[in-house]
C-alpha cells in the first residue's frame, strides 16, 4: 500500500472506516484489490508474422479473452521486401483478439523502445503488446538467407557464423545489429522482464515453436532457432513453456472443435488481408490442429555436446527442449570424447584428443565454439583415454532414454 492510500485510511473517521471495511468484505474494495492483484502475462515468441495464427491461434485468443496481458514477439521480417505489410497484417490480427474490427489498425505506428541497447518497434492495443525485431528470415527449402538481407539468418547467428542486422528504412526506422545469439536472447529476456514488471507478474507463460527437430520434423530453420531462444528464456525465468509443432502438425489427428478452427481461420484471413498469400491445403491442415507439449519444471542437467567420430561434426543438444546445433568443421582426426559440462544455458564443453598429433583440446561452445590447446597435452594421452571410457558409458546411458521422457522432463499434451 502506498503512502497516499495509507494516509487516506488513517484520516478517516471511525464510523466511516468501519463502513468502508464492511463494504470491502461484503462486496469488493477496488482501492486495495487493484493495487494488490497481479495480471497474468503470456508471451508468444515466434519467427514469422503468420506463425501464431496458424499453429497457436486458439490458445492466444483464450489468453486475451481471459484478460491476461498477452505479449507477441515477432523476430523475422518478410524476405520479399514487403515486411511492412506482413507486420501490419500481424498487428491487425492481434488487435482483432481484443475487440479490433479486423479492418483498420488502431496501433498504426511504432512506439520505439530501446532494450539491451537495441531499438525495437512496439505497438500496444488493449491488453495486447507487440514487439517487432525485423530480423532476416531464411528459405524453408535450404535454410539459406536472401539477397535483401545479405544472406543473414537466425540459424547462422545461433551458430556464431555471423552477426545479424534488422531490416527497415534508414530515413524512418531505427536500425540495429545483434553480434551474437546471446545478445539476441538477452534482448528477448529484457522484453519479458519489462512486461512482467508492468503487470506485476511473478511467473509468466512462454509460448513458442518447438525447437526439437525430432518432434517438430521438417520445420523451418527460423522456427527451430526461435524456439531455442524462447526455451532459454523460459528456463531462466522458471516459467511454464508451451512448445508447438508447426509444419509436421498436419500429420497428427485433427484435435480442434469446429469453432476453434473457424477462429484460427478468421485470424489468418485478417492477417492475409494485408498480404495476399491465399489459403492452401497445408494452411487448412494446420488450422485444424494445435499440437503442443508443456515443460513445467527444469532439471539441473540441460546441455550435452557430442562428437561424431571421424566426421568432424560436433552436436549440441539441450536435454530440456531438444534444441540442437551442429558444428560441421571440427577436426576429423579427433577421436575421443572425454568430458561434458552441463552447467550452463546454451553452453557445453568437451575434451577431444587427437592421437595422431598428440594434442588434447578443450572445445567450448556458446554461440560459437572456441578451441583451446592444452599445453603439454601429448603427455596426458593415456590418462585422457581412461577417462573417456567412463564418460562414454555415461553418455550411452543418457542417449538410450529417448528424449529423457522417462525422467519427466516434459509431458506431451494434444
């Protein structure tokens, strides 16, 4: 209770005070309730402008209608140069959730905000807030970037291959660059923190695309990469994490009532009124399904870094969300995986030994990998080999658990 409210209470006459307390007990006391009540905040973090409508539109609608504060974060900008139309279509669809007419934009212009040193377009309408990062997208077929963005992609940022620059018009928009995946994740985390503070939410709910390629099969690289970022944020916040299957959902049985299908279809149609993609069989199949799994608790062990012998491939995998990164330019002569460090988010370390060169290396990955040669490593080859056998046995046991479902890391819901 703030000082102004406290002063008002203490200055009341005894009878007035009694009547006021009685009214609060019998009816309600908005003066106190409005100050004490936190608003649930839900985040929808997606890669593209049409993702949440197609794969999770019914869930977003339910959250808005429950008077939650619902925050949409769109990372990607359209590759065809019409990103402004895609963004407006997304915003129009979002506003329709909260009473907008689906024709005219209420939040027509950006309210620029700077978070973690990056200017970001922000729009607000009723109990919804939208953030547009306007980052380059990739092709679905190859995962490569487009000429308009100098072939930059979110996946390349994730692997530490290069930085990524936001798109926009230099004369009207505030442009920025992200120099690492950690920089991007930190910025997204700042969005979550500022919105949680605005609504006094202690624990939010994060909704995102599933980053596990074994569950979210044949999906867009952008979807998987954004899902990786969202899973880190949810883990940091200890928040419930809803992960949605995207393209592969069409292979699941239909699981929505007709009203939910009509709702999702309407949301997509409102978006498409600005873009003009048109309906097709794939979209129709996705709109008839919402496939989601929920992670509600976070184990200490989250990260694993494996090495494929003789192929020069290092494979990072989160045991929590299934997020993966594949490093394909490691030394092929490396033979032995000696150690794994599970202590950090998006970070793992291994000892690798090269018997031909008599070298032992520490390889650490966080956005990109860093190779560190151990001085005098030729002399520790024998001890390293003995240690390998122990760790290899442990890793074989972990891999045999098929996604760790037996340890209760996540529960699949449909």
